C-alpha cells in the first residue's frame, strides 16, 4: 500500500465530516483512511457515517506531541499525510502528490475561515486573493500536512521545536530531522489544502 491519510481531531467533531468527505472525494483514493479522536469523544458518529474508514478513539488525550508520535506509529503504508479535522483537501490533492517521488512533498495552502484576516496579517506572509481567501506559499518550507516517507519519518519521530511565537511545532522538528538525514524534498506550487482559521473550541461540555 502506498498512502495513508490520517484525519486527526481534538474537539473538532463538528467539523470532521468535511475533512473526511474531502478525502473520500479524491480523484486518487488513499490506500487507507484513519480517523483519530484524541480522547474527546465527539467523533463517535464517524463509524456509522463512514464505515469505510478506520476509526480510533483514544481513551484519554495524549497532548500534542505524543498524539502525533502515536499517530505515526500506526502508519503501515509507504507514505502518509496528516489532515487536521478542521481542514480539507482539494479534490485532486492526492493525485498531484502521488506523482512526486520525494521523501517530503510540500505544497501551498489556501487560508479560509472567519479569522483568516487577523491570522494572516499577524502571523504569515500570505497574500490576500480577490475571493477573500489568503494564499500561503510554502515553497522551501514545512507544514503539518505534507506527504511524508513513513520509514524515514519513523527514524526521526516528532519532537520539541519551539517557534519564534513560542508555539510547539512538532512538524518542524520532523522536517528538520528528515532533511538532516538526507531526505529529498519537492514542492507543488499550488494550493491543495484549505486551512481553516476559526475561533478556538473551548466547549468544556464535550
């Protein structure tokens, strides 16, 4: 098997269906779709709605770093990508990505959502488009939903990298570690991921 797509959710059960639908609608279907609820319990509708995906609900929240490391340990295909449950893919994303043979395949991001203006103005160099979205070029850079060589990723693992903003960037740790081990890199200059910037979900009743 070639590609696994993992939809990873933490308090995004109300959004997870859009992410799953975007994967199921791909012009090139992944060999495996894994949906993980990180110890919240708000994705229990997934197995009934989408019996074709593999669903796993953790008994407790693992925290950001351990969550990604546990997710990586479950991958058995040659390559994988992680999709946040609040985001979604363009319909030909996997078809485009599969053609690239590099160990790390990056691509550009389209930033959407109610807080896209504030977030892009304060934290990124994304440029605003006529339709109100922001286009974020990631050429030569990393992000959390790249297509990754599984075997090499497992040699490095996710770890602690603190950004200039004081945020934990476990994906940057993986990216740097893989590059240091000689991982090849390619980039698709096209927006394949819709990255939703929205208000945080602080619903304590979940």
